[in-house]
C-alpha cells in the first residue's frame, strides 16, 4: 500500500514539474519573461517538502520590502527566528545575493554550500553554527571546526531534524 502512495506522490510531483516547465516555455515564447521567472521561483517550492538541495542556491524572502534592490553580489544573513534575509550585518553570512525577481520579494542566494538535513543532539537557536557530535549535530562553540549553519526550524529540540547549510568553517 505504501508503494502505491509513493508512486502517486512521485507522479504528482512529476506532473507539477512538467506543467511548470511547459508554462515557462510558453511564457518565453509569447514574450512574458516576468511570468517565466515567476514560474522558476515556484520550482524550488516543489522541493521544500524536504527542504534539501543538491546545489548551493535557494530563494528566500526579503526581511524588509525592497531593501535588497540592486544589492546583487552583497553577502546576506538570515534574520533570527525567521527564514527572511537581509544584508550581512553582525549575524552569520549564509551566502551572496544573486538576483531578485522583479515585482517579488523573493531573493535568490548563492549559498556557502548545499542544504542538508540531520538530527540534533541538543536544542539550538537557528541560525547557528553546528558541528558533528556522536548522535547528530550540536551547536558549535567559539573556535570549533563546524560542518555548517543550522537554519530551520527556528528552535529545534533534542532529536529534531534540522536543515543546515553544509560548509566547513571555523566558528568565530
């Protein structure tokens, strides 16, 4: 029975992806690049069920409306307690702003690494540096060699699954 549901889910996702790709092709053909870019912004949402990427790029909402207009190439950080981004100030830099879709608050960011999932060994306050521990990920301390930056959920408890940007770094 589980196999039937998995096949149905996979078929549904494939149908949605094919529909979006068809819409993108039609939008480009009929001279509607804004619609095509909007469809491209929706494609990553198909993968948010697992919040996992194979490539170091992801779209995040802006923290303040239109604050990142013309800021391509600037480093960005995640605002504490949300998945909204802003220009790097004093937090943890997650990557560099690549582009902002015109008329949208979605900002595409080249991340420091791909997004992965793991189990936590302690409660965390995201975003934070994390390191490998015996039974999962733990918060990194000053000077620790870390394996990434935990970004979601905002306050994971012990044995929760957390999404983190995988990147080798030394915590400042």
